[in-house]
C-alpha cells in the first residue's frame, strides 16, 4: 500500500484529512450545521497476538499501516477517527482511545481512508462521504478551486458508493440525498438518479405511501415520464436484489 501513490488518496488527504483533523483537535471548529450523522464505523478487532497491557492504539495504527493492505488502512483510519471523535465529544475513555496516536498519524487519516475507498473496502466510501458532509461548504468550495484532485476524488467516492449500494443501505440513502440537489459535495443535481435510490430506500424500508409522495413529487416535477419510469424501475430492481445491511 503506497499512501502517496494515487492522486485520489492525495486529494482525500487534502480535502478531508487536514481540514477534519483541524476541527477535531481540542478547541477546534465545531462540525458544520446540518452535516451528516456521526460515523458508525466500529473499532477494528485487536491483533490476535497483541498484549493488551503493552500495545496502545498508536502502536496498533503503526502495525496496521505496516501491513500495507487497504483493509488494514481502513482499520488504522478507524482507530484515528475513533480518537478524534472521542476528543470532539469529550467522551469518557478518550485518553485510552488516543493513547500513542501521534500528530503524524492523524495527518495520515485522509490518505488511509482514501486508500480503503479506492480499493472498495466495505464501509470506506460511506465513511468518506460522511466526512465530506462534515466539512463546511465554504471549505469544500475552496478545495474545489485549489485542489485539482477534489472533483476526481468526489466522483470516485460516488462511483464506489454505487458499487456497494447493492449491499449497503447507508450507501443507498446517501446516494439518494447526494443526487437530490446541488451541493458542495457533488456540485450537481441528478433527479433521475435520486429517484432511483429513493425508490430503493423506501421499498427496502416499506415506507408508507403518504411519506413517499412529497419526496417523489419534488423529484419527478423536472423529469420526463420516460425518466420517471426508468428511475422507478431501476430503484425497484435494486431493492429486489439488494442484500442490504446497515453499516455499524
């Protein structure tokens, strides 16, 4: 695993790795209003041969990185992210979660997550988009202007979300909302794609029609009958064949 080998990993590090790290530091900026819910990423399992009395989370991050696999990169990111979340919310046990995790390791977080996302590690694309939601709009807009890798990283994240959607209900939910209206993450609106994923989400959740109707009405008003039919059929097909699980 070469953390600096891909433009996407560098783009992720620049867009979310540094910015989110800064806000997660004690006394840093709070999460943006209206951002995504807190991450559900579970902490990775302990190393089978690790002496719990000797190894710190920082040691485990080092060991995961040394394995040089995308899955290990995601596990390392989860340890760093768990530390940052504990600090941000002033959780009990934050000292234990952050024990041994260095500033250098915190600075690697974006590239670690980007590596896992690029490789299609389950849950990585969802976590990436959750973090994108936590970055204030102005910062994302500035990143788009300053970083040539920004849009490519975002498009790749969306592609990865679509790849895992047949197995991940959270990915379906995120795609429905990301495509619904222009925002700093996608920079565009795709009502047909949004209708597809909203249809799949509501079918999987058996949402009553009275709750579906307002959403569907807002999405279909700008679509042709052919587009509406195509989106609904695609959404029903996705729901019918989805082996969906909630991440976390």
